[in-house]
C-alpha cells in the first residue's frame, strides 16, 4: 500500500495529481484546507491538502476503490462546517433577488413611460399628438394639467386619460368666435393672410351663407390689385349671389366705397395676399385697414401650412392686430395639431373651418370638440 499527501491550489488540481501519480484506483483518505506561505501569517494562501492511497484491499463495494467514485465524498469532506446551510441561504437570497427584480420591472412598466414622464397610459396619446405636430411643450402642459386633475387610480385608466386629454384640448382651443351680426348693425369684416390660402373663396362662402341663408344684406370690397384675376373672381361671385362688389385701389377709395355701402348689414373686405417676408406689402395692408377701422379682422391660414411657416405668418402679420382665425383646406391634410399651435401662437380664437371648394357648402363654424376629436383620431374633417 502506498500513502501520499498532495497539496494543491484547489480540489480539481489535487485530484489530477493523484490520478497521474497513483492511477484511477487511488482512494482519498483525508482532505483539509491549509494556509501556506506569507510572512508571520500575512499574505498566506489557502491550499487543499489531500491524503491518498492505492493498493488497498477493501471488502466494501468496488466502487469505493475508484478515484472517480470517491470524488463526491472527497468534496463533501473538503467542505467546511455549515456549508449546506450557506448554500440554502445563497439559494434563498437568489430567489429574493429575482423577486425584487420582477417587482421593480413591473413597477417600472407601470410608472415610468418611455417618452412622457407620466403614466405609461399617456404614451400612446403622446405619440398620436406628436404625430399631429402639436408643439411638444404644449403636449407636456396638457399632460401636466391632466395629471393634476385626475385621481391616482384614474391615471392608469385609458378611458379616463383619453377623456381628460380631450377636455384639456378643448380648453386649449378656447372660445369659438364666428361673425356675429346684430340687427341694425353695419359690420365691416376684413380678411388678411398669405397668398394661396383660399381667402377669396372663403369670403364668397361667407357672403353666400349670410345673404342666402340668413337673409342679410351683404356687400363685398375687392382691394387685391396684386393677384391676377382676384377682383374678377370676386365680381363673378357677386354676380352669382346678386350682391354688390366695390373695387378699391387706394386708402381714399375705400372710404368712399364704405360710404356707398352704409345700408348693408355686412361688408366683407378682401385684401391682397402677401408673403410673410414682404414687410412693405404687409404695411400697405395695415395702412388700408387703419383707414377702414373694421369691426373685425380675420387671419386666414391653410391647415396644410407647416408649423414654422405658421409662426412666420402670424409674427409678420401681428402688427395688424387680428384676433380671429379661419382655417382653410382642412380636407387636404390629416395633420390637425398645427391648428392648435396656430391658435396658441396667435393668442386668438378660431372662427371657421373650410373643407373644400364648393360655395357656399364647404364652410362651417369651427368646433373645439371636433378639433380635439380629430387630433385624437376620433374623426376626420367630414
């Protein structure tokens, strides 16, 4: 019988040495951990000390004589006291860790959205409103107010959040102000805006509504000497509606035209369209309207106009002191958030939507509820 002690860094290394030296039939007699090296016990390293033997006649099962059959036993002997308890604690800690991880993950999904900083229910509405090109600061303002007004449990309710956002959108649109006529009043209403927004056609629609449906005496004043055919177009509408059309070329001329139309309930003034970059032309329009002193001035913009261009238009025309908006070509876009942006930029009120070229049918009084519904995907312009 041969007995030998082996020292190694770990059990695997010790078993390899035993197998190489004594063969696969070697038997582990004893294992323990020892410390080697260092100075006065400092910086010493933990080693494994294994006592092995071969050529032992054993009456027990032949499996006991095999090196491989003794590995589990050797490892068990090598484990310190309380090792099983440590494993149990480790497993329990792992389970607790997984549980905390799952709880955190679920809580994150419930309370931390990817975009909005609000409840995740807001995310789909944020995406929809952003796709509608509503200014992101305005979206945040709307969400702030909704979050303040809803109960905590309602912030997780899709229908509650939807209704609250819709109501806040309606609130942001504000008051709707169409043309109001009092009996005996001579209202003078001017229309301004850039070229190509459908200003002349919008005036014709309003003239037809008040003349044909409301039975009011309506007259038109054409001042757009810049666009080719603008005055002829307005004259054609006047002839079809059987209402007078005055053609004006100067500030003095408009005063005389208004004197001739004093008996009319409603006078609609078509001004020349101007690029927001043409400051001189805008000043001419302002000078003309200063001579008129109209009852109301309506800015006409197209729903197809991009946000940056709307901002330029509103800022360039701001000196004319308009406070009411007509939005045209609603049938030519599916992006309705720019309308809300225009209302906020102008600090004014919506008046009318136009939804096509037909005179007088394709015009309607603006609706805050309808606009909110279009923004949230409830309906379209029709």
